[in-house]
């Protein structure tokens, strides 16, 4: 039997690593999901939706999502400043996969409850 070659050679970027670098972490998936559910959220609304996140971490995570073209940041030049976040087309493409993960997570939680 022939041995398989490496799927992700070191000299190229592995697509799985690439994807998880963009959506991995404690908050990114949740932010993307909440933006999907609400369509548009302001910074304060996101902050209230994620009560366990610090201001610094929320700002950093939103900047990373914007840099990866998953979230659009729209600034309104008014006093007080108004900033809205929404999913980009690329961010919208992730929603079916996040939905599958959500469903899988709910099934696993239910299994754990039955065991206890």
C-alpha cells in the first residue's frame, strides 16, 4: 500500500489552519453568530450580548474580524460617535458552518445531561 503524502505541506498554508486562525478563539464565533441573528449591532449592544468579554478584548476581536473581511465596521460622524457592525459577504458564508457547530454543541450538551 502506498503511503499518503502530507495533506498540508509545511511550505504551504493549510486551509484548516487558515480558517481556524480567522474564526478561532473564545469570542469570534459568538460575535459572528450574534451579528447574523441581529443583522447590525452597535459596540455597546455587542458588549452587552457578551458579558464575559472585556472592552479591550472586544475591540481587539472586532479589529481582527474586520481585518479578515468577516465584519464590516461603519462609523457615523456624529456626537456622540456611532459605530455599527455587520457581517460582510465573506462573514455570511461562514454562518451555515457555525450553525452546524451550534447544532453539534447542543447535541453534545444534551448527551452530557442524560449521562449525569
